[in-house]
């Protein structure tokens, strides 16, 4: 079967690329003759990351300026896969207001991605929304478009319950709707020795225990970086570990990772990796760590695929959902608490809140979560493997639904199993 995949690919975000890698891997496992065409913002980058293996892959530009080219791709395809990830949103509404279609010369995500869906349906091509996130939706126009396009799809699968609830609220009524795990849960990591070789090339001695840290800039709040830096300094003072900073976004994360690694108190105890293109290699690197500090959502998911527990730096509903889904909520620390802005959510009667300077409570909470995890690593690993098994299996069933839709011209039973 021939699959056309539309998503937020080619933008240098390892999380989105891990989603694509998971889709390609699982669909190809169930359809040995699968041929994929991926729409990408940077076709050369997508081909470099995902091509060259056993999977038959073609990459094309996302541009809608040549609708004839896109229609030609659709005529030769059996299914449009839209997703996964969370690109059906108006998260930047506060910045751009009701300038609905364009921002800085780019199409806004909802009109662009739903235009691809509408074009597919007008061409008679079946559509599956694959582990899609949804929201926030601020405008009535966006809600109407999502309801209409979603209802026209043959199957809609959501990657979290909140997205499914919002879809129902705005009026999505596709015949098949499900809540499914992120596709990246199914990824098979690269071999451990390959990850060890990469780490050694960038300064980590073989066998050296390390803590992987996957941060992201957040709303320009330097206090969060400072709080995280203080926590890392205390960790290396108390524990014989090296801190390895792992960027997930090629342009946004490296400066932050390098800044944290350069803190004087971390001299000789921290290093920053360059961006790693392969999702499977990233998972293997995180699998070599004793523990992962996960602020980037897919750093936690890839660590889970490799059996490494996370302490979650919780900044968004999706990171809290990940922590809950994998049984790691007791080790989730609100990122707001690192700079003190989240202290209003804590009991002011607590001694550590009443007497600590801004952000100190969050630093203490993060340190406690890390130390508790390191002290109970075997228990945490066993619990994580148990929690991950059904997520991996269900990710495979999502791929089976895609294969069935492609092979039957869009006809699927709501109860189809993989």
C-alpha cells in the first residue's frame, strides 16, 4: 500500500521526528510492501533522518503553492495519514490574535494541515488522523474547520483524553475515534554499544554513570534555567554522576544546554551533546543513562522505550499526561517552582516555602525526586517496563488500523484490533 504522511516534519524537532519514525516503523512491520511519501518543511533533512534503510521512502515539500503536484501524490496514494503530534492548535493566538491564516510569512497550522485533509477528501483519498493532539482552539473558525475536517475523516485517533474531549465538544463525529499512545512508544532503540560510542566521542568515558538532562527554553524565563542549574550543581555534589545535556530541538535547545554545561560548579562534570538526528540513537543514548530529567515530552517517551525512568520537568498538560501515563507522576516537578512563580500553588505554611528564597522549593523538590529515583532505580525500572508494555502494544494496533484503511479503501470496523 502507498501512504502519504502529513505532519510537522523537517523543522529540526527530534520529538516530531520520533513520531514519524514510530509511524514508519510500525506501519512497515504490518505492511511489508508499504511505500511512504512524507510531506516535509525540509525534504533533504527528512530524507537524511529517515531514508536509506529498508523502508521505501520518498519526501516532498509541504508547499501548497503547487496544488497539482500534491493532487498527483494523492492520486497514487491509498491513505493520507495526518499526524501525529500536536499541530492542530492556536497556541500562538495571544501573539498573533485573529490574524488567522498567516504569521511571519508562514501558513498557520490549522488552515495548512486541514487544507491537506480537505484536498485528500476532494480527491477521494481516505484520511486517518494518527495519534493527533488538539487544542487550544480560540477562534470559532478553527473549531468549525476541525469539526468539519475531522468528521470527514475515515478514522480519528487522539493521543490523549483531553484532545478527544475537545474534539467531541467542537463537533468531530468521525465513524472511528480512539485515544491511542504516541507512536514513538513503539520505537526500537539503536544498539547500546552504538550509543556508548557516540557518548565516548563527545567526552563521556565508557561505563561512566550519567544523568541525561533534556531541557527546553520556556517563555524567556531565565529563572527556570537558574533553578535547574542550581539543582544540577547539588546533584553532582552529592552523587558520582556526570550530567549530559541532550538537545531535542536543533535551534532552540543547544544554547540552553551549552549554558548549563558551562556553569563553573559543573566544570568537568557536565557535557553538552550536539543534536542527534536519529530517533533510535537518541533513545539508545537515553537508555544508557541512569535517569533522565525530561522537560521535552519525547525525551521522556524515548527514555521509556529504552527502560530508563524520568524525573519530569512538568511545564504543560502533555508532560503531566506523560508522567501519569507511565506511572511517574510522583517524580514530576512543576517547572514553575524552579523560579518561584509556581509557589502560589503550594501550601504557604510549609517551612520550605515560607523560609526559602524564590525557586528554592522547586530546586529542593527536583533534587529529592532525583535522589529518590537513584536510590530505587531497580524498582523504578521494573515499574516503567510494566507501564510501557501496553503503550507499545497499542501503538502497534494504531498502525494496524492504518494498514486496514489503506487496504480496504477507508473501510474499518470500530473494533478492529492489531
